């Protein structure tokens, strides 16, 4: 590593905790969310430097885009209520101040924890098992050439299977709260703006093409179902925000089926492969590439739909309810 | 100090800062942001660990990718719970010890 | 040449740090959102520089996604966050 | 001869781009209100990114990568212009006054 690279790494490594600190102690919540989005951008750069372009891609989509939109949505939802209740307009700030004794009592154990962790991570023994070459061998046997995708869908596919399960569960939990949609607070001139409509018209095909490209690229280079799903999910979020999609997303049965599709296809492939080869998700010879691509395709669709549903928080209408 | 060491320490620092803020701040959205960033600190740590050898280890990368998606769904759920609490009680704080409503001013 | 690209990336990072001052000064939520959008653009530039400096073409994809999604937060901000601060002041 | 020329050209474009980014940051910090600060978003930084993109594209040696870089710039241009329009319209509608020299 050159000296310039070392300085850049130092700057990035320093700015992450500083940004986290500033975001969490910012006076009002808008500022906190803006700093959170900036933190996401810096994080993506750090991962680029750490040789993890897959994660940089996912962070660029999820950290800076979707999580930021989620937080802004919630902050907006909270303060709208306050305007109606005629409370102080700066309500979303933290009104509970802790006395210095409490702060000190928290600082001491946190400092000890941080010191211990720092000592632990710096004195790690060298790895006993040579994971990269083990994975390399396993990947060489398989038909997917990008190691991270191979790990996700071949080598440790049950992790990914459970993960789409977690997404599904989160969507069900959010629906069970029975929240109403956050309504737009934008002035007429903004929400009906032809510029915004034109922007979405330009954005939609670009996002669909990028999503499909990332999905296709995932087998041989960084990219894959998560990144593609995140990009398409962001498109869903934008369409909900601009009113092109109703918050309940459409007919209840269709939405529910779409959410469950990724999980169901994964499960089906797992069970069928278990019947064929004896191991859960142990793909039979020769079908590996096709099966992984099929799983990835349905996963992308379900991840995108789930992210949109998590944003709207409104359960789909029952049959005949209309939209 | 190598680049990897700097990122390892950075991850630890992010984790510690967020752990402090998680306890000290009362507003629930701040707590949600703190937990999300705490996760990011752990992800930085994992990615830096993957970088220690001569070759980059893809297993932590896959774990972090899974983690990012789980983190966004957990954050979305937490924010929905905050909104529900706000709808029900009118404020986004948990009741402090020994009282039902949040205190108005700082200090105490 | 790679060192040169790394130095420029570091320079842009310092630019972001300087721009953070605007997030503090505000004074309106619009100013802060504007700064966030600017950091997105700078982030795209840094990712492109790093993709060249580290010879990782995949980072161009990351830059593409960042450029594509940078506006999502802006749309959320405009549509959902009430801009009541000033109205309350002037009434 | 040719590689040296390409290096020099790409260095020139990247440095010019970095200069525009610097100008954008100065504008963000020094301009008096949100409407004037929009210039640094829509003009300075997008020009900077464009120049930098040109400098890196001639260095990349692959048409596909160069095209993707151009596409990234195009996305940023479109979203930057839309963001500027939305932010300024919202600010205007919420009654934010336009700065005038006293």
C-alpha cells in the first residue's frame, strides 16, 4: 500500500466514528438523518478500499438510499402529527437530557468495552483455517465463478434462505401493527410537478435495466440478488412516494404471493434437491447454474417487493377492497 | 499501523460510540439509528478481518451482505414500532423510570 | 498514476468533510438535503477514482448505483418532511 | 509516446474536475441562501464529475467501462437537476425568502 493509500484509509477510518458521533448527538433529527446518509456514503467508500465491491454496491443502494428514505419517512410522519397537535415544531429533537453522572456511568463501561475490543482485534491470532483457498476449491467445483455469490447461494445457501425468511417475517410484523400510510406533505406544485413525473419516467427503465444487469453480473463478478433487489426496491419506494403506486401496492392476494415467492421457490428447490441428492439445497450435478439463477431471479423480485412493503407499512387490501 | 488495523479500530470506535448513544439518548429514532450504525461498525470489523490474509476471504463478505439486508428489515420494523408508539401515546419516548410521561426539560 | 488518483480521492474526501459545515449551519432542512445530494455526487467521483486506482471495475457499478439512488432520499425528503419551519416563523 | 500523452490528458481532466469540486464546496459554504447554493449542486459538481469521468474513461482502456462511467454521470446529472428543482420549489412554497443584496 502506498503512503497516499494509507492516508486515505486513515481519513476514512477516522471519519466513520466521528460521523457516527455527530449524527447521534445532532440537535434535531433531520440533521441526524442527513449525517446518517453521509455515513452510508463514506461507508461505501471504506468498503471499496477494503476490497469488497459487493458490499460497497449493497451499501450504496441500501444504506444511502433506502434506509435514508425510511428514516426521513418516519421523521416526517412523527412531526406531521405534532403540527396538528400544536406542539412545539422542533419536537423531533431529544428533550430528555441525562445528568452528567449518568453520562459518566455510561462512559466508563463503554470505554472499557472499546479498549478491550481494540486490544482483542489487534492481537488476533493468524487464521488457523485458510478460508479463501477452501472457498476457492469449493467455488472451482461449482459453476458460479464469483466467490461471494458462490458462498451465498452454493456454499452456505441456508444462510441466504433464512435471510429471505427474515425479510418476509419483518414485512408480516410491520403489517400486523396496522399503521396508516404517511401522507404526502409536499405542496401541490411539488407533488404534481411534471419534472418529478418525468424524472420517474426516466428513472424507472434505468433502474430496471441496472437491476437486471446486476442480477446477471452476480454469477461472475460483484452483484447479485441483494443488490438487484435493493435497486428495484428503491424504484418501488420512489413510485410509492410519487403516488404512482398505492401504499397497499395492489390486490392483497397478489402482493402476498409475490412476497412469499422467493422463500417458496428457495424452499421448493431445497426439498426437491433433497429428494434427488439427499442433502438440503445440495444441487444435483449439471443443474447448479440454472437452479442458482432461477433462485436469484425470484429472490430479487421478492426482496424488491418486501423492501417496498416495509417502506409503505400498509397491509394490502383484502380481495374486492379495491385500491 | 497498517490500513487493516485502522479499519479494525474504526469499527470498534463506531460500535463504542453507538453503544454510548444507545443508552444516553431517549428519543427512539436516535436509538434505532444507533443500533443500525452499531451493526455497520461490526460489518467494518468483519470486512477488515477478511482482509488480513494475503487473499480476501469471501465468507465474511457474504455474511456482511446478508447482515445488511437483515439490518434494513430490522430497522424498518423498529421504525414502524416507533410510529405505532407515537400514534398510541403521542410521543416517541419510552417512559422514564418512575413516571408515565417524558420529562420536559434537560438535566435533573 | 494510481497514487495520483488516490490523492485526488483523498482531496475529494476532505471536500466532503468541509461541506459538512453546511449541514451544521443549515439553516433550513433544504440546505441540509442539498448538502447530502452533493456528497452523493462526490461519492460517485471517489468511487470512480478508486475503481481506477485499485483496478476494480466493479466499483464503477457501485458508482452507477449510488448515482441512481442518491435522489431517492431527496424525493422522500420533499414528499414526506413538512417544511413548516419557516412558515411558523413568518406567521 | 501515446501512453504518456494519455496519462497527461487524463491527469489534466481529473485535476480540472477536482478544481470544480472545490469550487462547488466553496459555493456551498459561501453563498448566502439555498437558491444560490443550488448552483454548486447543479453546475460546479456535475461539471467536475463530468471532467473527472472523461479523465478516467480515457485511462480505463475498455469501451464498456467507459460507457458505464458516462452512464453514471448521466444518472447523476438527471437526479441532480431533479433534486435541485424539487428542493428549490419546496423551499419557495414553504415561504423561504430569496436573498437580496442590501
